[in-house]
C-alpha cells in the first residue's frame, strides 16, 4: 500500500477465516455498532470517510466481500459467488465479533440486498437503516436491465470486458460521481483490488447473480426478503439518493418510498451512483446528524410510538 493510498485509507484491517478464506473487515471505534455493506464493484474504501466521521462515537464495522477489496479472491472451486454466500459471510462476521446490541445498517448497491437479507434473518438486531442508491427487491417492472449490465451478465464479450479489461470497475469509477468526478488517484484506489483476470472474478459474478426470473438462483431469496421488508417500517430510516444513477434510478427510489412512506429522503439531482463519494460533504454530516438524533432509546421509542399511533402509519 503506497503513501497516497494510506492517506485515503488510514486503517488497520482485520481478517476472519471463512473456511480457509481470508475475509477482511474494518472494526474502528467503540460504541453502538454501525455496519456498512458495500456493493459491486466497490469495497470498504467507499465508506472510509464515513468511518472517519463516526468512529469517535460508534463502532464502525465494514467488511470486504469475498473477492473484493483486501479479502481473498478465490476461484469458483473454492467459493460460491452467490447472494446466499454473502449473507452467510456477514452473519458469521457479526457473530464472530459478538455483536449483541442492535445495529445500524448503512447499505449501498448490492449491500442493500445483502444487508436486508441479513436483517430479515435477525429483525430483532436492527435499530436503524441508512440507504444509499440500493435495492432489496426485484428489479422494478418499470426499470429495464441496462444494456451494459445485460452484456456483462449474459455474454462472452461481457466476461472479456469485465475480467480482461476491468471495464466494470473502470466505468464505475468514471461515471459513479457526477457532481464531483473523482480525481485520478481516487479512481485508481477504487480499482486497485481488481488488477488481474483472477482478481476480477467477484466483479463479474455479482453481475451474473442479478436475479431477473424465477430460474435465477438468487430470485427466491430476493422475493422472500422483499416480502418481509414491511416489518422494518417502524424503524428510523433515511435515504440518500443520487438521481443520475443509471441503475439504481428513480424507479428504485419510488419502490423504497412505496414500501417506506415515512422514510426521510434526501435527493441529489446532480448526484451519481457513488453518492457517498460524490456528495460526501453533504451526506456524511447528515448521516451523523440522523444517528445522533435517533441515538437515545427514548427517542427511538417516541418515533415508534408516533408512527404507530396513526392508523395509516404516517407521521
């Protein structure tokens, strides 16, 4: 790790052995746990500024999925690159860390599906939700799968582009920030873990695991999670949404708001997919303020009481 990289990522990571595979994670600070789950093709680097902002008051836990970041990048013979595996890994990490208090989930991209699948397994462990351009339900009917994802998911050309030329990670680092495009050194940092055909396996497998029909292996699990999301309607939830995201666009946001009409929402018309990067100066203080405002048990209880006292669930 060079000095430039350390400047942006000044952490000492930890590893958990998952059946012979090294699962890297950050565990910074003390206090109530805030678990941050990244998507594809990012890694724990995406949350670095939020960790620095929160670790003085919270315990920030940020895993790198297997195949991502500083975690091992095994072949298909050693690891099943599926949604179910991702959820199991997260569960094993939090159990390993002995997390018994309620947690806040901060979720982005695939992290929404992974984190909410964990939440539906352990609803009693979830205190708050922070959503960043993500989903936890099937592709909305109004939203076609973007052509670029379709090519990557279903064709040999897509495999060549993703694993041979790192096109997915390269493209995301360029178009992921719209209002404040990343400087070169940040683009290189985002792409750093994916520096060879071998090390780009997760980038491709994530795309190939996108569930579109009942025949896809993750589809049933996604449907089950979607059907159980309503149990979290009483929890404090805040959403930060870059409206120029070409995948997680207005259709995904509309679906979240249909399911969680009481959620707080901050829209950024000029923001991109990497909203925590693109609008960090605005989003990070707002997340910290949201956590502080909903931190005390009596405040949480008041929110729950106020929401449930209305027959329609609205404030």
